[in-house]
C-alpha cells in the first residue's frame, strides 16, 4: 500500500519542518505550503489524504483556505485538521463550521496529534464526522 | 452653532424655595436652560426614566421621599444624569453623605447667590464629563494591557511548538542516536516547555478573567450540575494519574445564588490543583452540603490526599502570583494565578474561600455560596403594613430573534436585563434573576406590587424603552410583554414577614411554572 499523503500548511518554516520530520518518521508522505494560495495549489497538484492547516497565514488565512476547499468539488473531499496557536474559544466552532474536522491547539503533544490524524484518516470515505477534541494541548 | 438648552429638573415641594430658584434662571439668556418643576419623588422618577434630563436639582425632603433615599431613587431611575442636592443650613453632614452616594454637588438653601446657580449647574455637568473621561481612559488602559498580554501569549505558542517538536525529534532518536546524558538534558528542556505552556495558559486566563471582571451574573444555579461538569472536565487527568475522583450528588441540595459559569470555573481550578498535587493512587473528593455556621449558605469542599501545604503557605496561597516555593514541589507548574482567580470569583458571588491542610497528608479547600431564596428576593417589595394587602403582578418579558433562531446573543440579553431594570420602581418592583432550568434566560420575570393599571403602565414602559434602545434598532428581535396577577395574599396577624414572603414566593414559583408551561404548549 502506498504511503498516505499529508499536506502541512503553516507560515512558520520551523513548524513545517518539525511536523514533516515527525510525520515522516510515522510513515506519512509530507508536502508543505507556507501560505493560503500555495496551499490550494499544492492540494490540487498532490490531492493529499489529509491537510493540517494553521489559521494565521499570509495570502488568505486558514478560514479562507477552508472556504476555497469547500467550494471546489474535487478538493472538498480532503479532510482538514486545524492546528493553531489561536484561542480555542470562538475559533474552534468557526473552523468546524467552515468544514474542518477538528481544531487542535498548538503546542500539541505528538502522540495526541498522531492519534487524531489516524482517526481522521480512518474515517475517510465515510460520512464526514467531527472528531471533537478529546485532547488537551500537551499534557 | 447654537447650543442645545440644558434640561433641568427641579424637584422641590416648597413653593417659596421653588420660586426663588426659578427666578435665578429667569435672568439667564433665553434658550440656555429649560426648567421642569415637580413636587413629588414618584413624578420625578417617572420623568427621569422617560429620559432627556441633563441635570437634577433635588430637594432631600419631599412628601414621598426623605434624605438620602431620594437621591438613591433618582440615581436608580437615571444613573447617568448629574444630580445636585438641595439641603437646609443645618444639613451639611447630609450633603457630605449625598456626595459620597454620587451627587455631583450640593447647594444650601438660602445661601445661593443669584448668578451662582446656573454656573454651579454648568460646572457640575463639566465635572461629571471629566470624571467619565478619566474612567474611560482607565478602562482603555486596562483593555490595552489585556489585549497586549493576550497577543503576546498567542505569539508565544508558535515558537514553543517548534522547541517542543525538535526536542522530541532528537529525544526520540529521529535525528540519530543520543547518549543517555543528552537524553536527560532533553527531558529538562521538555519539562520547561510544559511549564512555559502552563504559564501562557495562566496569563490568558487572567486577561480573560479581567476582561470579564464585571460579568458575574447572579442566577439560580443547580449545584449538582455545576459540580458534575467540573468533575467530568478533570476525569481524564485523574484517570491518567490513577487518582480516584469522586462526587456523590445529593438530591436534596438547594440551588445557589451565583453565576453558573463562574461556579464551574472555581470548581475546575480547585479540582485541577487537587489532581496536580496528589500522587498516583490518591483520592480527590468533592462534597457539598449545608454550612453549619450560616444556614443561608452552602459549603462546598474539595479534598485531596496530596502533598499538602505548610501553614505559612496556607495564609498566602490565595494571593496574586503567590507560588509555593518548597523545592519538594518542583513538579508544579503555572504562574500561581488559579487560586487567586478562584478567590476573586467566590468573593464576587458573596462567598468565602479557605483552606485547611497538613503537609504530606493532603488539603481541604472550602468555599461557600449563598443559597438561592426567591422569598429573599421578593421580601423587599412586600408591604409591612398588616392592613394593606399586597396586590402582586407577575410581568413576563420575552425576547426572541425575529428569524426564529433559538439563541439570543448573551450581550443582547444583558442589555435587555439592564433596560428592564431601569423601567422599574425601586421600592415596589423586582426583576427576578434567571431561574435555572425552569425557564430559559431569554424570558424575564418582574414581580410588581401594583394594581391593574400599574402593571399595564410598567408593561408599556418596558416595551417602549426596549424599542428605543440602540441594541434593538436593528429590528432583529421581538418582545412580548404580558402580565398576570397572583391570587390576593393577606398576611395573617401572627405571621412574620419572612414566613409571608415564603408564601408569596411559592405563589410566584407556581405562576412562573404556569407561564413556562403555557409557552411550551
């Protein structure tokens, strides 16, 4: 079976590299993008199995990326996990309403992030289902 | 541009005094003042509630109001309007009290010079404006500081993410083998990452706590639910540490008079601490019941079998930024703000918080909250006079979204509550606090000690004031105001006011249930 592809979108290159190394080590193929426009372009090009999306991005923030994905028939099937430093209050509901599967707050413990990624990927093909965060950041 | 005339309300029952004061205004340029003269407090209150008055000249001895009470009633009717009290020559003490209660100035009758009165009015208005500006500036500063802290805290999360992620990448050997010593050092980095993260959360919580400083909204809170919520929140953390977390809900627990969100917050802080400081295999327990020392309060206890707190620390543990510095507790994290926030919240709900603790044995945190008593809320509007039966109306005001959405925004409800409050007469109407699950909070209840025509006029005043408020200009909301009367209640000769109030409260409760049921059908 070929590797599952994850598109990591974050404007901080350190965060991108950190996630890439961690995900590679867990046998995921990783593509990265640093802004809103690039994220849509990469998604079109690679059709990833999952997108991990930051909210504060140049050239179209996370919410506008979610809207564009939703508006595109092909891309709307890509499940999105929002991973953001912004407050859960307000942003989580907004992100989920805009189509994200769940909202995780930075910094997120590795095991928990990996568990949520697994849950979302396994739910693929079935009715989209919100994986509410049973997860607190880090501890 | 021509200035708008200042609207002056003179409340004075002595015809001679009133004439003198009016004459002083007659010398002013036409159009600079407009004077309305009333002789009774009741009329003045109605006039003030109707709005448009800039300044009040208030005599403190009226046929239907005396002393400071007149000022309080006037301020309750129109908190923003400038008040100047008129006192007699021997009454300077009273004048000083009035200033403390928010009067902007006082004038002693018989000592007012002709030209001085209009000038005093203008100065009073100017002074109030400046006070308000200063207050606004202070608020802006606090807000700026909170926004800054909040911004900084969010910005800190991103670099922290990278420190965490690369430390774990190295520690997990993803970048090559590490020596045991390198691994130990990486664990030190990670421990500090956790600490820093807890601090960021604390900082955010404080800015949130301060941003909501004024929003403790008292209502009837079912305590079992609040405790259940907090226990569920901490269940995961407790299980992870193999700590036994227990709470036995009691069916007989009365509701408390508090703010549901804040009660949950206090419990969450205490439970979070208890779980944090209790070693694996320990016990954390929540109990609630009557408070022996004060039967109007409930006592809630959160106890643990943790490391305990030294007597010196017990005294200071609720202080701002205080942290236990004992090196034996190096495992603890955070800025030490949790208990400070808890104390602030408990105090603002009328309770007390304290701790009893023994090192290495565990801690018991206690706090009290007032028991909700409908009788206590209604008692002040009941007539003491035995011969006068009270005629009580229950006025219901419903706020609904025009688009049929079930959720009226919290802010809108807050505004509606404030407007309603302003429509009431201080000594004979009561706006009931939100009464827990019985009814949703977009329905307001007023108990008014009044006859038929009075209930109608309060109803239409509420309707008008709500419509006029800017919050409701958008026309997104509808109001339904209705009223019904309680069966006539007469206090028996040997019945105490307290017992009578209980009887009235039972009627009110029945009535509210009826109204809510009708709505449901």
